[in-house]
C-alpha cells in the first residue's frame, strides 16, 4: 500500500469510536484528477483510502484522524458521520462522466482492505454503507453497479434474505426505513438509495412490495 498525505483532515472528537465504513466512487473524469482534488487543501475533501482501477491502494489519511468524505450525512441517528467512519474512494467516473463497472482488481483490493479494517474496528455489518445511503438527497455513489452482494458474501456488510412481497402503509414503511438507519425526510430519495444498494435492477423511489420485502429481510438479520 502506498501513502500520500492529504491535508484535508482533523482530529476525531475525543472518545468517538469508529463504527462505520463508507464506500464512495470518485465521480470525476480521471483517477488522477480525483486524487489531486483529494490532496488539494482548497477542496476540503478527502478519504482515508483511495483505490485505483488497477487495484493499487493509497492511504491518504491515517485512520485515527477524521477524513472529510461524508459531508452532510445521517445514519442511525448520527449526523457527524466523518467523526465515526472510515471512507474509501474507488476510482470510477460515476453517473456524470460515464458510469461503468468496477474492475476486478478494485473489488479484490477493496475486499482485502475492508476485511482488514473490520478486523481492527467494531463496525456492525449494517454500518457498511454507501455514500448514497447516508446522504440520499445529495449522492448516488457508489451506485447501482456496485456489487454489494459480493461484499456481503465475504462478511462485509449485509445482504437481505428475500421474505417475499409485502404491503404497508406509507407511515409504516417510513418507520421501517428509519429503523434500519435511513433519514426519511425525503422519503422517495431514501427509498432510491436503498434500492441502489439492495435492489439495483429497479431504482424508482417507490416502496413497492419487493422493496419492502427486502427491507424486512434486513431487519430480520439485525434483530
């Protein structure tokens, strides 16, 4: 693993435990441009790790420090996600510049890195999230092409067991999404973030029976 120091970090609040892992795509035209931005003091953004498409990993911020990757975010009642998380950026141009599949080399490197992180920090499986999960009104990454099920098969995050199609009132559905961890202030966008993560073949922001069945499956896993 290479190391390149980003100036964009500060101290974690004293006593704050690392309990969240956030995955991103870079969302820029090239990996070089993204890396330059993450190391530019005027950008005020960074991440702990950066994974090139060839699988090379760069450590930008020490895990003991707070990298500035999550922005305005929410997960399971917490809002200073940067303070309690580790952020990993994967090179991918994203939806704005020609979103494409992540490479095999990237995913192998990500799996190894994530398992290493999880071995050193008490991060619950439900707290392995995408940027869109914690900021659904602003972000789409790592997006519907990201293979969450593959990671879950390696015990990195969760993947739901299908409990069939169910129905629910809008209020009850919102309560279920909130119970799992989402900010439901903009409910359709929260649903869309969930679908990008757990039902990527249909991202429409509608809490239909299959979407709710998958959510029920996840809640079953955490209870």
